[in-house]
């Protein structure tokens, strides 16, 4: 069985020198999101939007849009509380995170393409099964991994991280993309964060803070 130690030493150098300061979706970040549409493949998600690219690039948009996974990014979709614990581990002890959104009580952690296939394999190999029943005392809840052939709903361009999106939109950014080439965690980094979050949950006796109250400052990304 392999170690799940701190992954910070294996982070790509670009992750440590990424441009800092943006806490809202920038035009460069919107361009990166829109680039996900440049690769055509079958999408299993329904309710796709004809004008997705226009909406993503419009910094005044208050409409959520749907983008395909598998080319520019994959997405790891976690229950809100466990996803928050993973995010706390990534920012507290790890290399930081890529873009992160909240949607309908779930956390969407953007990851490198291929993560959707690799992460479940690593969880099984490490005996931290992400099936809600197997693994170490059900420590890691079901993680939905979205890759090629899937699509996800992203928040409106006009949303501020940590703040509720304009109704009736149920999505908001917690860490918004701010460059055309944002750093994204890979499966090993997210495995480490999930394992650390599971261990922390075992010893936590207090309820988590308000999920909408914390904002992750990208200036701390390493």
C-alpha cells in the first residue's frame, strides 16, 4: 500500500508561481472555461445551452451554464461538508486548489483531465473506497468523478466567491479561475486531500462553520 503523505513537494512549479490576486471570474478565467467547448465529444448531461460560450465570457452574466468535462478539466464532485474538508486540507497543508464551485449542496473541484478515471482507482488501491460502504469505516463518502462524456453546471460569471448567487441560480464560485492556464490538482493530490479530510472527520467533535462564510484567497496558492 502506498503512502498518502503531503503532496506539496510534487506540485508542478507553475502552481507555485501562478498569477495572484483575483477572487472573481476574470476574462482570462472565462476564456479558459469556454475553451472546454473546443473539443467535441458526446455529452451525457442534458439541458445544454446553445449560447454557453457567450454566457461564460460575459462578465455580467447571472446565468449558470453547462460545460463538457474531459478536455480542459475533469471535476470531482463531493458532498458539501466533505468537500469543504478536502478544500481546507488543500489550502491548509497542501498546494492549494484549482477552481472550485458549489452547486446544489455539492462541491465541484476542478482537476486535471484524466482524474475522473484515475482517482477511483487510487481510492480503491489505498483501501479508502469511495462507495459509501466499503473501505475504512465508510470514511470517504461517494465522490462523483466527471470526465470525458460528462458535463457540469458552472456558476454565473458575475458571482462573487463565497457569496450566494442571484436567485434562482443554485451555483456559486468558491475559488474562481483567474488565468487562461490555471493550475489544477491531479488525482494523487485529491487522493491525499480526501484521505486527510476523512481522518480529520474522525476526530472532529464540532460542526463545521457556515459553508457560505469562508472564502479561499488565491494569493495563498503555492
